[in-house]
């Protein structure tokens, strides 16, 4: 028989990618401890469909309903010894893609504006590089999600122009998650560098990187309204610091 005192409680350390776009399907892989006999993945998204892969029991396809609100949802694994602790899964509204090997080289991975990139810093000293085209006068907001999705990454963000001049950098806006907000000075190609503050790395150093040109709301006044009653709410946009760093 089973000696339950020797059975390890299921624990999810990573869900990668750590999010997906509403209305799309995404393949994720989980890792952790005590995941023996994993039979299902549960998610708090209403109407979600999750299918386990037959060749790899730790891989699942998550089909996210199109009307799913943007935000955080819990993911749990159902295992032989019980249900695991939760990990966050972030649903967004932008097209998503995974980093490729080209992001690990100075040539940089080409990405489009208004996209979310899912990546990892897996080797000590690794730096991920991305490039994008932008027009003069565009407002580009580059935001990295790491601490907020329970990653061990302490991300640093830098933006350069095609001549190698650093235009902006940031190492923490939402606590340790960085954000850069800048006006594009001229038509051309721009580069993003993303790395860990102390150049550490590993499977748990994952991130989501948003490249956004849409409007952003910093806060609302009032911040709270009463359920069931109409209220007038004013939305305030974010300001911009000199030099583009936030």
C-alpha cells in the first residue's frame, strides 16, 4: 500500500509559456515536484478546454475562450497524491509568440509592435535581443512581466537605436518588473536587450514581454465604485519621465 507520510505534495514550479491570448490555443508545459501520476490540469478560466498530451503528460493544450477577460487565473495540476499548489496564468489580448534562438544572438529576433513575447533566461550571463520597426512620434511602451507571474527573473530592460546608442533603461517600475515608455525619435529599427540583474538564469527565469503602442490607463478616480450603482469615473493616463525610462 501507499505510505502517505512519504508522499510529496504536488508543487508546480513553472507553467511555460505563462500566459496566452484570449480566443487562441496555446501549448504549455509544467514542471515541479510531486507531479507523479498527473492526469489533468485545472484552470480558473470559465469555459476553458484543456487537453493532455499523450506523449508527454506534463504538456497540455489550453484553448482560451474568446470572451475571457484579460487578467490572472490560477492553474493547478491533478496528480495521484492530490491537487497541486496554484501558479498564475495570464490571459492577454495581443498576438503572442515564443522567443527563438535568434533572440540569443546580437542579430536579434524580429518582432512586431503590439505583441507579447514569451521567453526565458536559461543560461548564466544570457541576454535576449529583440528588434522592431517604429515610426517617428510613435509612443512605444515596453513592459516585462516576471515578478508578477512568480518568475525568479529580476529583469533589466534597455532600448537602443540602430547606431547602438542607448535610449532608455529600467530595472523596476511595478516593483522589480521594468517598464520603458518613450517617443520614437525617428523612423527606423530599434533594439531591446533583456537580461537578469545579476546575470543568473534557469528554467524558472521566464518572462512575458509586451511591446505596446495602445493607450494606457495609470489609474481611475474614484478607484472603487459600489456594485449595482452607476458612477462617473475619470481615467488618468500615464505620464512620461525625461529620457524615456520609467
